[in-house]
């Protein structure tokens, strides 16, 4: 009887291979040029580059990287099935069965985020300059009281 209980407990403990081997969180690294840019995610994480933060493997989000004098960049971070996650998920066929597959799928242990690392090059904000004129503007001459005026040809000086 003790052996049966041990086998059942071992099966339940190993029921979610990916959850056990990979965990349910992932570290996301952010690198920017120039460095010391502010990172803010749509799920509430923030840091200053270069930096790393931890998220649930199921999380998809947008990272906004910004720095004064540079145009901010939005980087969408998506999820996909990882090679190691798929192997652990398949391992459930041998040990964990449907329960293990369910746990791995629900916990997101089979997933990974991409891109990871997030690498961006921020572009400087363009400054608007007034166009330089190659020649000065001509001013119109208006006939004054001391100018002689010929009705046929206009003002004379």
C-alpha cells in the first residue's frame, strides 16, 4: 500500500515536467544605445538600461524605452512555445499524462518571450532649423517726396 501511495505522489510531483524544469517566470533583458534609458512595460515593470526584470512566462506586453533627447521606442514582446518547453510538455505523455499537460499549459511553463534580449538603438530627436537663405531679400523702393517722377516711365532718382 505504501508503494502505491509513493508511486501516485511521485506521478503527481512529476506531472508537470516543464513547470518543474523551467519554472513559470522568465527573465527579460533590455539593452539600449545610448544606455541609461528608462524602460516601462505595459504590465508595470520598469528599470534603467541595461537591466533585467522577471515576468510570468504567459505575459505578452509592450516595452517602451525612452530617454530625454531621443525618440521613444515601443517594442512588443510576444510568447511562443520554447524548444525546452515543448520537450517537457511531451515528457508529460510518459509521466504526467493529461494532468501534467494541463498544469504546464495553465502555468505557461512551455512558453518563452521574444525578443529576449530586447536590444534597441534610440534615434535623436530632430531639431528644426530655419532654412538659410543664400541671398538677402530685395526690398521694394517706394517713391519719396524728393524723387522726381516721370509719368511715362515711373519714378527717377
